[in-house]
C-alpha cells in the first residue's frame, strides 16, 4: 500500500467511517469506505 492510500484510510477512520480492504487475485488492494446513517422512524 502506498503512503497516500494509508493516509486516506486514516482520514476516513478519523471521520468515523468504516473501511473495507479486499485483496484481489492480481495482488492489488481494493479499498471501500462504508458510511452508515441511522434512519429516523
């Protein structure tokens, strides 16, 4: 992972987001940020 990707992950975590990492067959890492909102009923 590059330093830029690590900083982006840390920034997302600091904002309270969840970060998912997935290693693909070719060895690259796919990163997804998951944002959850609570619905008011």
